[in-house]
C-alpha cells in the first residue's frame, strides 16, 4: 500500500475509492511511526552502535552546569574534548554537549551520526559543520510536523519553513530529502488533488487548475493531472450538482437554466460541460431544444 492508498472516500457517482487529501488527518497514520524508524535511519547499523556508545556518557538535564553556551563562545584553535553529554527533558530527542565550560545543543540523530560521546575530540570548524547538520535536522522535523496533518506540495513546505525562519540552503536540503524519501511528490499530489476535487468536492477543472497553481505545482504537472480526470467524471459531478440546484430553484424553466448555469460556472466547470448538463436537465423538465443557454 503506497502513500496515496489511505483515508479513502467514495466518489460522487459511487465508483472507485479515491483519496481525499484535503482531510487534515490524511497522513496521521503514515507519519505516526517514522519518528523512531523511517526518517531517523541515518546510517543503519551505525546508529544502533552509536546509541550504545553515547548511553555511557549521557546525563540527566541540570546535572551539569555550563558557563558559556553557543558555538560563538568556543575558542578558535583549541582541540575541544567532550566532557559530558546531557539529555534534555524538552524538547524531546535533544542533547546538550559539554566541552568543559562550553556547551551547545544538538538533535539525537546528529549526535549519533557524528559520534559525540564523552572523550571525543573536535575542532571548532568541525562543530560548525555539526551545527549546520543540526539546523537541517530541525528544519526537517518542522517539515514533518507540517506534513503530519495532510500531504503538501514542495512550494507549501518551502513557504512554511521560511515562515519558521529557516534559510534557503536548509530549505533546499529538507525539500530534497523529503522528495528522496517519498514524502513529497508534486506529480502524485496533483493527480490525487484533481481526482478528489472533481469527484468528491464537485469542482470543475478550471477551479482545480487555479488551486494547484496557488499551491505552486508546475504547469506541466497540473495539465498531466487534469488529463487523468475524464470528461465523463467531470460531467457526472456537474450533473449531480446541477440537478440539485435545478430542483431547488423556483421560477420559469429559463430562469432555472440561467441560475443553474451560472452556479456551475462558479464551481469551475467549462461552458461545454455546463451546456451539456443544462440540455439534459431541460430535456427532463420538458424544455424544447431551442431554449439554449448562452455560456458567455
């Protein structure tokens, strides 16, 4: 089962199941377990080995006092030896690494990846690289939190990370990682969005095209996605909405036709689809073929 085969609903015509990715809870099940498994497998068996190593030097928060915190305070040319490692109560999976009177904080994955155990020696330049890796990890965690509610496009993730204050380099790294791991796929997103908006939400292709543009999906991907939605599916959706509007509209048949047509156009259905729906509804209501509706 892939990432698009959960949280399913029926289309309006009673056909096959499709994913409603506008549901905020869509990916909750998918993202429930990766915190300790999927996206934290940085180096396979090395992570397990590293975890065992760091346990010996980890202390509970507040058991060690620090005089200087932050990498800027560290001496430039000295060899820096880790004197202790302290687990923080909040936020989870973060540690404070001590170099005598100096200290800074990193995520558990970063600590394990760089073997930050008691007695390990680093230069300040190496620590700057580690801090950069930690920033990427934090940006990745922010993106995963945003993705936990429902799928997003790459553009939406980028905008979210910018709002959180992350720089372009970190954002690009996070986007690339999410795409490589299968958490971001604009093509699949656009296809599923187009299908569920037409079949479940009663939107026409014109409406869907506008929505996907706002979400930053590229034009070729949008057109490919819309091409996967058949005219029959779009007509069935428009017919369902149009019939309901027609029945709920009082007045002469021509008034019904005008109001129903305008309603369907506001929902993003093309003039061709709208005209086809109105001809069918008019025929059912006993209207003559000459009473055409002007899509303009």
